[in-house]
C-alpha cells in the first residue's frame, strides 16, 4: 500500500499565501483603490496603478464581487460597536 506524501510546510504556507492574496485581489478592490490613491504622486507608475485599480473596482462592483468584503467589514464594525458600547447600566 502506498502512502500519500504530505507536502512540505513551506509548500503549504506558499499555497495559503497565494490563496489569501488571490482572494484579497478578487474581493478587496475597494481597499486596493484606496491604497493606490494614497501613493505619492511622484512615485513611478502611480497613475497607471491608480487607473488599473479604478477600472478593477468598477468591474468588481458591477459583478458584485465586493459584496463578500463589504459583508465581512460590516460584521466587523458591528462587533466593534458591541465590544466598545457603554455598559447597559450606564
């Protein structure tokens, strides 16, 4: 009987990083656009990066790919409001 070989920890970590980065690019077009808008204007390729990010944000919005990020972000804000809300007896 053959045993299935386990991938090395480095390979597993690389796979996790690639999946996370891909998900971030696919579903996080808004934060990517905000990041490009904060780049210094003197930076080489800043205008190109911002243009590409703007087009990707527009396309992702049309395809409703921003919904998962917006949902998670709204849940995070809601949890923060519960966490930092004043005590009920105050």
